[in-house]
């Protein structure tokens, strides 16, 4: 059973199709790669499955998961999306470490919301401390450190819901990462957000998944296939509610000519069990 799959279109290389049981983001490469899901075996890849690649060269992809301080529901789908990841906790995001069964390699932030219990429990985790009055959030600092350590793919855990200003900031950060070539997924366990840029991608979703496209600018040439209400070369102005609450019939293909936004998916509870 696939959990999340995504592919991008590179005009110079043709369609790149990615399908596997973990998380993927926008990829830009100079050759055509084909990934196929197989059963998990010993020494799995960072996605939790082996890759069959139609090329003699396989790029190294380093996955980092950033623990943020919002709500997080640990599901089998989420766990599959972070197999093989390296972890960095941002301040109170450390509270999710126990549920995930991991110990981060770094704990970053101003530590104004971590609490004494977490401080004692994870006293051996290396820290990067910052003043409370700074020009970036603890999550942004953790993401920057992941990039410095070689991240090519980032999953932000616990950043959706809660305070609207922080949620929108995280969605904007996800778009910034994708524009810079770093694949990104933002998830709370029950809600997933994917940056949407010009090109094509396939989201491997279960039938019945609610799917919304949120325009962060005017969108031109939007295609939605294998959904209850498909679109073809549709222009969607900023602020339009046309693309809210669609329903996936299975894997969904999204194409975009220009503009940028966020695709938000709500996997059915049964798909998370």
C-alpha cells in the first residue's frame, strides 16, 4: 500500500515518476528515473522500501525530520514517511520524540517552552541555544541547520493547526524550500501539506482522501486528474475557493503552468491505521 508519492516534470528530462511508500517531493534531475514500490526488506532506503532505478546512477538523498511544537498524531503512514530520517527538535517539538521512538541528533531553540521535564529527560542531546528575541522561529532555525547538514528532503512534523500565524509561516517556509530545490512535506499525522510549483506531480492518495489546493498566487493552467471534480488548464485566481474540498479517487495527478500554492490532503482514518 503506497502512502505518498510525488513526481515532477523537468522540461529537459521528461516525466520523472516516483511511486513509493514514503514521502517524496519535487525532484529535478538530468535523467529519467523510475521508482517502483516493493516490500520492505533488510537495509531499507530512506523511504522504507527498496528502489528500482532505471539509471546507472542513483543520487544520494538525505532525509531530515524536524520536530515542531504543534499537534502530532503518530500513524503508520507518518512513520513510513520518516523511515531512515535524521531528526532535529525545535524547542518544545522535543515532546514528540518519545511517541516517535527516536532521539534527535540536535535540539535547537531558545528553550522558552520546552519545560523542565523534557530538559531532564533529554539532557544528553546536543543543543544549540538562541536568545528568545531573535529574527527567526525555532523551527526555521532547525530547518536551516538541517540544510547545513546536507538535507535534500525535509519533513516538518507537528507544524500544522494551532496558531494561524505559525501555520502560515511554516507553509511559506515549505514553499521556499521547494523553490530552492529541497523536497518538503509538512504533516500533523492527519493533515499533510505539499508545496505546489509549476510542473507535474502525482500524490499517491487513498480513494476518499479530501484534497484542497490553496493558491498563494494566481494559478494558471491547473490540471487535476483522478478526483471527483477534475480540472483541465484552469486558471485559479488568488483567493478563489474553487479548489477546496475535492475528493481523490486514488492517485492524483496535478499539473501547473505557473504560480504556486499548497496541496493539502486529509488521508482517511482507515488509511492511517
